C-alpha cells in the first residue's frame, strides 16, 4: 500500500488531479462574477445558469454525504433526502420567522399558514428559530439526531444491506406522510415559501444569489476536504474494511456499530447542510422533498459518478442534474426513461461510474 | 267443504266491497274544493287501496282531468283513460284538476305512506325510512298493513322499527313498552336516537329506555369491532396479495425487486385492457375479470422472466446493485405505461356479483368486493403454497434455494429454475393487480404506494416464510385499522412503520424466522 503511494507516477497523477479540482472550483467561483458583466458581453453568464448551478452545488453536497455513507461505510441509504429535507425545513423555519409582520395576514409573530390554521401562539418547537446561529445548529442537529436514532437501532441489531436500504426508505416515506399533515405545524403540503430575507439580505436579488452561491461553494469545498481527510485517517480505513467485510472487521475487534454510526450521523448532517443552503436558493420547501424518489435520485448521482471516490459523487451530481435540466425542457417524457436507463446502465455496464472511465484506480472490492 | 267456502266468501265479500265502495265514493272529492280535496287525499292515503297511488300521483303531476259532469280521466302521455274503469276516453272538454299548496302537502304525505305498499322494493324501503323519521300515530294502521304483506327481510326490519317508533310516539304505556323492547333489540343508531328523544317525554319508562339504549350500545360496540376487524383483514388481504409475490422473489430467491409494484400495476392495466377488449363480445364481457387473472399472471410473469434473464441474472450476489437496477426498470415501466395509457386514472368496473354490500348479524356491513378480495387472496396463498410444496417446479425451486451447486449437480437447470421462480413471483404480483383494480385507482403509480408496505410485511413476517407473510400482512392490516380512529390514517401508518423498526430490534429475522442451516445464508 505504502509502495503505491510513493510511486512517482501516482503522485504526478495525484498532483494533476488536485490541479484539475482546483481549476473546476475556480471555474465555478467565476460564474457569479461573470453574471455581473453586461448582458451583451461574450463571457456573460445568465441568471438562470447561476441559480441552477447554485442548486447543483447543494445537490453535490448531498451526493458527497451519500457517498460517505454508501461508498465508504457500505450503508446504501435510500432516505438521505429526508436529512436534506429536514435541514431545509430548519432553514425554512428560520426564514419564516424572519418574515415577521410582512406576511399576507400581517401577524407580528405567526407565519401566514399558522394564522390560516387558527394557531394563537407559536408552537414550542418553533421557539428560537428567529436566531440565525440557533437555526444553523438545528440544521445540523435535527438530521444528525434522526440518523443517530435510526442508525443506532439499525446497526445495533446488525440490519445491513437491502434491509437497511428499505428501512431508510420507509423512514423518509413516513416523514413525508407526517409532514403532509397540517397539524404537524410545518405548513402541511404547502410547506414554507414567500421568504423575504436572510441575514439582512433581501432574497431573490443578484447579490443574495451570488452570496448563497459562494456560501454553497465554500460548503462543498469544505465538506469535500473534511470527507477526503476523514477517509484517509485510520478511522476511514476501518470504515472501508467494514464495508468490504463487516464480520471480519468485527472479529478483529473493531466496534463496527460505532464506526458506522459516526459516518452515518456525519453524513446526515452534511445532507442537512445541503438542504439548508438549497432552500433559500429555490425559495420553497415542502413535504415533496421527502419523497422516496428524491433519495433514490441522489443515489443514482453517486452511482453514475462512481461511488467511494468522493470526486465521483460530485461529478455525478453535476452531470446527472445537467442532463435532467436539459432533458426536462427538451423532451420531458424521455427524462424518466433516461433516469431509469441510467440505473440499469450504471449497475450493469459501469459499476465504477464515470470516474472508472477515466481510469481512476480504486482499491478494494465492490461492496 | 263447498259450504264452508261459500261461507268464507260471504264473509269476505262485504269487506272487499266496502273497501271498493269507499274508494269509489271518495273519488268525486278529488274534483271538489281545495279543502275537500285535501281531506279526500288524506283519506285515500290511509285506505290502503292499491289504486289510490296511481290516482294521487296523477293528481300531483297534473295528469288528472275532470269532465264537466264530474267524472275523472287519467292522462298518460297521449293516452287518456277513464278512472276508475280504464276505458279509452276522449279528453275533449275535460280540464286538469287544479290543486293548491295545502293539497300538495297532503299529497306528499299520502304518497309517502302509500309507497309502503308499492311493488318496487327500493320505494318501499325509502317509504319505511320516511315513516320512521316522521313517527306519526296515524301511520300505525298502514304500517301494520304493510308489514303483513312485506316479504323482504331488510324492509320488514325497517318497517318494524318505524312501527315501534310510531307506537312509542303515540301509544298506551303497554304499547310503548313493547315498542321500547323492539327498538332495543335493533342495532341501529337511529333507534338509539329515538329512544333518547323519548326519554324526556316518558319519565315513567326511564329504566326500560336506559336498558334498551345500553343493549343497542353493546351491539353497536360489537358491530364497530367486527367492522374494524373486517377492514383490517381486508387491508391485510391487499397487503398479502401485494407481498406474496415479493415473498417468492425476495423471500425465497433473495432477489430484491423494486419493480414489484410496477408488476402489480401491469396486472391492473391488464384487467383494464381485458375489460375494453371484451366489451363488445356479449358472451365474454361479464367474464372479463376472471379472465383477467390468468392474463395478468402471464403478462407480469413474462415481464419478470425477461427482466431476470436479461438483467438481474448478471447481478446475483450483489443485492444493492440489483435494488438500483430493478428500481430503474420500474421507473421505465411506469413511464411507458404513463405514455401509453395516459397519466389519468382508468376506470375498471366491478362485475355485478362483486358490487353492493352484505349485511351480517348486528348490522355489520361488508362490501362485497372486499370480501371477494379477502377470499381471493387466501386462494392465491393456498395455490402458491401448493405450487411450492406439491409440484415438480416447486421441488426444484426449493432445491436450488437450499443448495444451488448440489441441485445443479443433480441435473436441475438452475438458470431455468431461477427464471421460472422470478416469473412465478412476478405473476403473483400481476394477479394482485387484478384484485387492486377493483378497489384502487388504476393509474401508473398504483404500485408505488404498495411497495414499501409489502416489504414491511415480508420483513415483519420473516423472509422466506409464506406463513409469516400471511400473519404479517393480516397483523399489519388489523393494527393499522385499529389505530386509525385514534391516530388518523397517516399517523397510524407512521406508528406501524416505527413499530416494525422496533420489532426488528427484538427479532431481526421476523416473526417466522427460518431455523437451522437455511437461516445461516
């Protein structure tokens, strides 16, 4: 292992790889700046490109978090969309509280939907969301806590493989049903929308768009660095060992439950962060985000890019979503065939994803 | 003997004659002044003569004409006849009998009471219902007359209730007591309301009324429990049908098929196609649903076999990839159906023998189609068990599941058995679709709503055990329906999901865990 790391060709490749990544980040970072150029300038980038790329960056963070769980810990979560949506809801609650008396009903404290549903005062779980730091804490803690409980129960009783996948799918399905209810206090099937501002910036302006774009990009780069550092530590190696042969790792004396649990909770928090950055950019959050289909789509991003590589997840998120954005306007009927076809093609023909095409070497067995 | 007969006739004749005389004597009153008309209508209504309904209806519709000499004519479209008598007549010189609001009100009441004697069962039922609601003393004789002629049990029961309620409203204390016990013997919420209403007016009968209400409450309680149980079993039977195919493909073969729900959907669409194709063949049209069962089995089985041979075969031993692959295939099937048949719901009509409700003792209402589906699901379960236990194919299937290499060495073509097993499981999904088309909307995402529940059933019941699937499906169905009144549909579902997660903590291999060597896989 250490011999390959010292291989000069390998380290050259690694250097080129890093330069490529840095270039890609710089290219992304340039987009909002190019957006400020006059519209007839050759390098002008439209508002649409900036806002859609901002969304994709959030998806990339979600893909990254899923890759940490699936690609490294072998936990194929079909419910990561739930963590994403929970983070989004936490952010949405903050944004709703910031609307203040500017709602359609003009109530000083209560959001419109609560006035509409006849609430007289704020439910207890809404308290504190007017403070940005508290809301950000909840963005991480709520998905993290859910992952902790579900993960603890599942890993402790050694639920693995497809059982775990179905369990996580049931989790997001149950949450979707619950959030569709009006009396949950989260706006029922309309969810939250009509946001006004965030940290004093009025949303929907070019400035806010650029700020959110950069915040997402920074979050993506930071998450990527954390994940790639983590997977190279001893902890990361054990995680990979658990993925490839869980019983063997357990018999060697590693506490597999705790290792997997840490990865799952961290992954859920990253997904929550992605959701929190996503909501102010699209301006709405509703229970549809919990739908099992969304979580499955995130899985296919990772699979298309190449799982267990982190870069692959990000690449997959960008490429599949670019394809989706193009196809859903060019040939909307075809999109589901293409998505379904991607599932089939990737599993049968490209088990290592796009990254595998570029000859990136991956050690270890397929999980 | 003949003498006796004559005597009887002599006795009866005046009765009959008096009834007729009274009827004919009353008729001129219909052409009189408004006050007289109203009075006549009232009296005709209580007379119990079957001809009264015809003339009163004609009066109310403006089809009753009178000649200047006072004789009456009935106009029925173009035809005009003398009344009574029925001989064809000329309408020249006759003019319609006019009525005012007071007469109209009297007509409504009289016609309502008279329909107690109508030849049409539905009309009699409605009349009994109306009389029950009005609870007037003057209805008692008419109700007694109607009861004497009534032969349909359900209408009789309704009339008895109406009679009891009328007696309770206006009668002697003895009659009231009898009425209270008659009402108390029913299991109707309306009877309960009538009793509670009467309690204020009859303080002397308080104890009897209390006892009767308590008796009704007890019966209503039993009815509610029985209906909840039935609804639970019905939901369970749907889950059983949806999960049975999964129990074969996932439970026996260990192949996870996320497109299972789409096979169910294909079965439902096959039912729709059969119905449309056989619509113009009168001999076969009523049989389209039974014929759809084998058709749906074949369609779904063919799709399953193609999918297994073409795709899944390459991924054996890699369950997570299989999961993603089959999910993608399901997505494509769904989209293909959406493009082919449209996204809207398709109408599949139930054959007449599946429509309507069945009334069991205590007034427990059971919808026929759900009862059929319950029976059907058990039959499908038994056939599946028989196929696995008793046939050559089942034997080979079990052999391959238990030890693929030895089975292969014994000359079993394992690849063929894999394809057949998968086709078999998919075919059962198709059959489930036929049943679901009767109670659910036939739309492209029909299967999506069942897939998670079906997996829960299989995991809860124990992977690889058909008995577990049966018990799991029925338990989940009943628990869901028992919780629903307290927690609402959605929370009940959430609660069940959480309960299963916790249950798996205690018994990770489900209710009916495989023991011994098979469990080690």
